[in-house]
């Protein structure tokens, strides 16, 4: 018979929708056909179809390696596998210019619905119904295939929470709670809808430039094949492949809070596009992430904002009259680009409200144990990259300093001391009353980091929604 799951779909969904810290589910996917999706199997299924790989340098810089600074090639999985194994045949292929010892390659963010559109039967190999989401399969999931060292810059996702199945190889996740946002120096450059990036290279932080990063609390875990990681809403994460070849499958779970988040993202898009489009194009600032089709016009962005506000208000009305039970799901992140939803006409793919969030008093104690493992905070005394691991079968989970530090590091923030000393202010001005260059070399991006800071955008969204309610 089929493997007995440690949690029923109903209980698993309750955990996913209520748990506000990362955790690893074990022994939940043993019968999923998707566990056989190693690169050799996927290569055979794709039958020579090429996909895009992003290539980056393995050398560690103080600056995050954003997608705007990476190279891109079109290659088959067979060519990728040969390259990752160091085979001589790669000397003439698409990876010929990239020494495997110096570069990593990542076919990230590939919607299964798109790359396997001619083989829809494969969608059923992914069974998120076991996690309490009936009807959700590979069609609503994305595929990630990388070589050793492949990584995603530290960021948070604006929408939903995230379930990640590890299929082949291991990946190390560095996670930070939403409360650490200011310590991670958030930025929207490069701009991508639904992703807020950190200016800090988590693997090699520049503490002189970003001193507050010391106050962050990393939760680090190595995910093994057969394990599923829950990334709660707005948790920051930096992800790296630590084996020669890795394969992961993920799906974002929609949340009611996404409706307000879409309003915030629409405001951000409008501000970033308006201000960055006003710059001199010859400056060569690659501010738009390759995942975005184009810098949309002010008119389209305004339509997008109005649509997001309308859906938010409609869902608020639904909350009053009773939540809608029926809901179809659609991918959140990068959806307009990946699924061909063009900005013309301002099509905003937002579904009806769903999934009532369980009240605290209705929730039973979270059943942590051998089948649901907490991802605990890592000691600051440990090197950022000296991570912990989930080893072997899910029975044993080793964490750095387990139990030693289970809460957020509470530190008093340094406050800017304002001086009344006129001489201090005078020293900051030159003879013609112009500010010194060292004090005023502010860029457009510096301004945007303040204007579209998550806290500012949240306040603007609240004020805007209050205005339309009147």
C-alpha cells in the first residue's frame, strides 16, 4: 500500500497557513513520482529542448551577484550535465566559454507548465494535495536546476508563502525573519515585481558598508532530497547549491494578505519606472531585472494600481459578507512574463479571496518532531557560510547551537544624533554654500531606496486605501 503520511492534508495545510517560522517537512513525499526528476530523467523528457541558463562567477565579491550582472546561454539539459561533469565535449558547446571551475550555471524559475506544455501528464507527478491544496500540481510549480555554487541573491517574496521540494542534490538556505528587514538593507534595484532584494552579499558581507547586518539573525538549513521546506511569508532567503547538480521544485501558496501586497507592488512599480525612466539612458544603469519584460508606461502602471486597489476592496467586501469558497490558483511571482500576460490592457491576474487564516485559539500546538523540523537561529559567532545541515533521513537534524538562541537578537538601534553645533554643519558646506561632494554624492538609486522602502510603501498603501474608502 501507499506510504502513510505523518500528517493528513488538512493538518498539513493548517501548519502551512499558520506557522510563522521556517520548518522542514519529512516523510511527506515518498510516493511522489517527481522524486525521480533528476537531470538525466528531465533531459530525456525534454528531448533536446533548450532552456535558458544563468551563469555567474564562483568567486566571492562583497557585492551580490544580481541577475543583471550574469551571463545567459541557451542549452539542453544534456549539455548542462556534460558541462557540470567536466566532459571534453563541452569545449564546443554553449558552455564552451565558461570554465566549470570558475562558473556556476542555474536554470532557475522555469515554470513546469511552460517547459512541459506538450506533456501535461507530467504535472501530476507533483502532488501538493498532500499538503492540503487539492488540484495544485506541477502546473502551478516551478523548476530549479543548478550546478555547484549556483545561487539566488538574498531577497524576500512579496506574495504568498513558499513550499520547496528538494529532488536531487542539496541546497543550503539562509533565512532571515521579516523583522530583520532593516538589517538587510532592502533595495528595489534591480527592479522585479514581487522581489525585494538585499544589498548585502550574505555569503561575504561588507560589514563596513552594512554594519547593521550584524544584528540580523540567520536561520540556516541544508535541504536534502525528499524534504520539503516551508518558507513563511516575507522571510528573506539566500539559496545556494552545494552539490554538483541540484534539482528543486517549488510552489507559492496564495494568501489573503497578497491583495494588499499587490497594491504595494503597484505603487512601487509606478515610482521605480517613473523615476528610473527619467534618467539619461546613456548612464548604462541596468536597473530592470532580466525577468521583467520592459519598463511599463505611467498610464499602464496607473491602470495596474487601480486594478489592484479594486480587487483589494472587492475582497474586503467579500470578507464582510462571507469568504468565497471556490478559488483557482495561479503562480504569483513573475507571472506576467513567464505565462505571457502582457502589460497591454493591464491584465492583473488576481483571484478571489480564499483560505481563511486560522485564529490562534483554533490552532493546536505545532507538532514539531521527526516529521516537522524547526529551522532554528544560527549563532552569530559562527561564520555565515559555516552552516548547519539536515542530514540523511529526517530523523536527525543538526543545527548550529540548537536551543541556544531561539529568538530574534534584540539590539538597540543606533540613533542618529542631531547636533545643534553650527560649526558642525558649517564644516559640511564649502565656501560657496554648496554641500561637500563627499556628503552629497547621492544617486537616483539612493533616493529610490528611501522612497520605495517597504515601510514607506506600506504607509503609502494604507493612506491610498483610506482615500478610496471615503
